[in-house]
């Protein structure tokens, strides 16, 4: 394996959502080939999705489901409200840790 993830230390890109799960030209998210070779890929993606960016990704999924007709307006509204609450909670938690 020629990847920089051979050692047990986390690489600089660890947990960065736009690096480990970027949007492609068609608007969908995909993991790059270099990340698939990394030993830390699962923990890294979990870390990236566990932050505020992960809530935004889930909002994108809800919007796509609504746009494709797989979800009703009321269901979309409910899920988006729940995601906004989670986002607010995560942002509040980050600010409390910094103080």
C-alpha cells in the first residue's frame, strides 16, 4: 500500500468532511479512492459525519428524497426540523467545549 495511512497516526485530513466525502459534479457525495485505501477510513468518515457537516449531509439526503417524490412534505418538514435541532445542539456543544 502506497498510502500515507500505513502508520497508526491519523492523517491531517482525518474527519474533514469535504476531503473524505466531497460532493461530485452531479451533486452526490462519494469517497475518493485514496480514502478507500486508508486504514482509518471508517473512523474518519464517522468522525466527519458526527459533526455539524454530517447534519448538513443528512439534510441533502432529505431534500433529494423529497425532490424525487419518495417523501411527503410533512415528513420532509419533520425530518428537517429534527436535523435543525441536532445541528443547533452540536454547534452549542462545540461552543461550550471551547470556553
